[in-house]
């Protein structure tokens, strides 16, 4: 049974930081790339960042220089460090395994709200 469990969201002021975590189980974690997506209120889900199984990273332009994706294969966990947060980063954040069964597995998401 594949499971993805996100955590670390919350309410933060503009300019603040949060670190999201996603714990994966039921897969050989080290064999797969991982990705973070987000879904802002009333909008479609969008890719934020991804990391290959060898650690190569990719970011959407709007978060480059502010967000960092990383992974710990020993802990079966992928992280998203978010700095200099802006109100437009407000969304539910999800992790995903793009290369496993066409990315069909999603976690429950974690809410990030950036507001003063």
C-alpha cells in the first residue's frame, strides 16, 4: 500500500519560512523521483518543484531562489524548504511520485497560508 503523508504547513507572515515534509511508504523510495505540487484557492494544481532519484532538482519560475526541494532516502522523506514566503504561495501543498503508476498517488496535503 503506497502512502504519502505531508506535514509542516501552517500560517506564516509574508517573508517567513516553513519546511514541509512528505513521508513515503510502500515504494522503494530511492528509486523514484519525487515532486511537490500546490493548489491555490480556486485554481488548478500546479507543479512547484521536483527532484530525481539522483538529486537533480527543478523549480517553477515563481519559486526559484526561494524554495529548496531535498530528499533523505534513509528516512523515505522529501522536503520543501520555503523561504521569503509571499501571499501568492498560499495553497494546499501535496507531494507526488511522478514516475510511479503515472503519478496516481497523492497525500492528503498540507495547508500553507501566508498572511499578515
